[in-house]
C-alpha cells in the first residue's frame, strides 16, 4: 500500500534533482570560457534535460523511474498528480501566483511578459523551463552566454 506513494515521492525528488542539475549545467555552459568546456557542459545539459522530461512525465502520468540503487521493488510511479484534485489544480488549473512566501513579488500586471506563464499552473512553468533550457543548450557558443536574452 505504501509503495505507490513512496515511488511518487521519489519521482518528485528526481524531478527536483534534475531541475537543479540542469540549472547548474546551464550556468556552466553560459559561463564556460572555452569551446571544449562549453561542449562538455552542453552535452551534460542535453542529457539531463532528457532525464528531466522522462521523470516529469512519470510524475504526471505514471511510469518507471530510473533508480541509482538496487531495490527490491519495481520503481513504477502511479499517476500521482491525478490522484488528488488539489494537486491536479496546482499543476493544470490554477490561475493564481504559486509563490508561498513574498506574494507581493508576484507579477500582477497581465501585460507583464511573465504574467501568463506564472499564472498558468506548475505544469506550464516546468514545461517552459525545459523548453527554454533546451533552446539554450542548442545555441552556438557565441550566443550561449549569461547576457543573451535568447
């Protein structure tokens, strides 16, 4: 009875890990000083983005996750996001700002460039992050910089 919720929790942890890992390698790509360093960071970033997409899909819709340890159970995550309506709402239906603290920092002007994405649920934010990082990873070295707005 506990395996499903525990695998869901592990899957959520995997997603968080991959988001953080992609962020680190995105920074390494942006701040890399030479082509070999940028090439290595770019490849790790691309591989990490694939893993992030896979783990995020498993979190939403269920599926097998990759564990680094030998375990005595089948690491198949249930479609956990759809098991509990308030969680489904946070991912797909909410139009509210999702900040828990410092809500005064939310984008409140619908004309702001980030208003729509930050008021469209967690799924839209995660997919936008993956898409933007994928675009960044595909940029040539000269454009893969911290000051390039893409």
